[in-house]
């Protein structure tokens, strides 16, 4: 028990269980049910996948404010390729590839120009949003999803329990968690985030680690864009406004430190689920959207404050 209490993700897990139990008690007729659980799992997929990439970025001491614009750009690229006659998986890989290129450029700018990630990704947020609007002609792109919409549709077989996209998100989380925990790259990511200068003295190629992390995070943002397109079935350049706040909040709530060197995939998934449970519960209770936004802001500030207190102790 003492070991569990020291885990950064244990507190958020307790909070998740408590909040879920609270909403089940307040709205048992609608909130407590298998259908609602599946719906919440579907609604968590995009944030969860992008949060996995954000965890890597935050653990190595960076930040990425461009993920919302990246998801929107991916949906536009996918819709454009589908409209041009490309196959569904070719279009999906095109969206992911476009984001991978953006991640490579972001990583190179950060490492070569030695500019803080906050500034580079803030600029990237605006650039990618502008690119999405330019490619789409500042309007939504309608396209036949050609099967991509089945990723988050109700499962075709009862044994699947949840849509394929949920299983993909789980697989991504398991692979990323194993990479962070058991591989040399994972150890290097933690080392760079803990102390960049010490990592350099230990012989770690810090620049290469940083570039690779931003590319991996961008690829996962592209996968999140594929899942978003599966839900929307259109390319929307104005989609996912504010997604970066939800993603960063999920990582911080799950025990990730904005100072770098600390965080876990497990904690980020718990944070993403907590955000979904709160939003879904507020909807079931008929609370207006502005109340949900206030709650999200309070959660973000509270999580950062708790992280500071924990680090001082």
C-alpha cells in the first residue's frame, strides 16, 4: 500500500473511481450502464492516443501546443486524399505522414535554433491550422470514408466489446508504456527530461532523442486525426480547438511533471478517462458547457499545484 501511495498515478486513479461512483449515484438511470461505458471509451480515444505522444514530450522536458491543429490538419489531408480517389488506408497513412513531417520539422527547429518548445509549437499551432484551412478552402471537405468510419463505430461482433479504435488505443498505450519502461530510448527520454546537461555528459545524443520524441508524438497525433475523421467523416480545419488543453491536462493529472523527467502512460490514460467521465457526467446531469470548461480549468490548475507540492516534498 505504501508503494502504491507513492505512485503519481494512484491519486488520479482514486479520483477517477470516486467521480465515476458519484455520477453513478446522481444519475443511475443513464450513467450506470454498459452503453454509456462504451460511449465514454469511444470519446476518450482521440485524447488518449494524443496524450500518449504528449507524455513522451513532457517526460523529456518539452511541450507541444500544436496537437489540436495537427489533428485538424490530419482530417483535412485524409478527406482530400479520399476525395482524390485514394484508398482508405493510403489516405490514413497520408494524414499520419503529414504529421510526422511536421513533427520532424518541429524537433529540428527546437534542437537547431535552441528556441524553447513553447514558442516553436505555438507557432506550429498557427501554421498547421492555417495549412488546414488553406487545403480545405476554409470549409469542410466531405468525402466517402470508405470504411474508416468503422474504427469508432459500434463493433460488428459482440466479442469485441468496444469499437476497433478503442483496442488500437490500448495497443498503442501498451507499446508506448513498454518502450518507456524497458528500452534504452525510454531511459534516455527520462534522462533528458530530468537533467539535459547531465544527460549530455553521460554520452546521450540529446538532440537526436528530442527530434525522435517529437516525431513519435506527431505520428500519434496523426493517428488521433484518423480516429477523429472516423467520428466526423469530414475534413474539418476548425476541428479540435482546445484539444491541446485536454491532452496536457490528462498528462499532468496523471502525474506528469511540466518540469520534465516524470510521467507515465498509465497515468495519462487515467487522466484522459477522468476528463471524459467528468464531461459525460456533467452532460447527463444537464449542466451547461461553461460549467464543464470551468471544471476542466480548475482540474488543470489543481493538478499542477499538487505536482509542485509533491516535488517540494
